[in-house]
C-alpha cells in the first residue's frame, strides 16, 4: 500500500507493526553476521573499525536517497545501529579475553 491508501490510523499502525516484525528479523540476521565477523577480530581497534563504520553509514545514506528516503534520517539511524552492534561486539571481545 502507498502512504495515502490507508483508510485510518489503525491501518497505518498495523502496517508499521508488520514492518517492524520484518525489521527485527533482519536485525537478528545482522546480529548473527556480526558475530561471524567478530570471530576474525582480535583487538578492540579491529572491532571499532571507524573507517568501516563510516563506509557502512555512508552507504546506508546513499541507499536511502536512491530509494527516495531521507539520507539524514537513515544516517542517524545507522549511526546508532552500528554503534550498538560495535558496543555489543566489544563486550563480547572483552568477555572472551578475560
């Protein structure tokens, strides 16, 4: 459905709930891939990888713009998303070295 084709707010919210379910599935899939990548990293600097983080955020911004979305919004979301995954990965690295 397009944005203007919902008959009421409840219908929009139902569509958002369904979309959120798909987003969470993709986030869990991303979590598993990050865990696999972590197996190749042995230092905190390898986990933090600021150049990789910048490239991921930049790519997400570009994709959003290509799809007609807000590059600024997606950049903010991806900055937070990647920061959360990096923090999770750093904690796992610390736990494995103690």
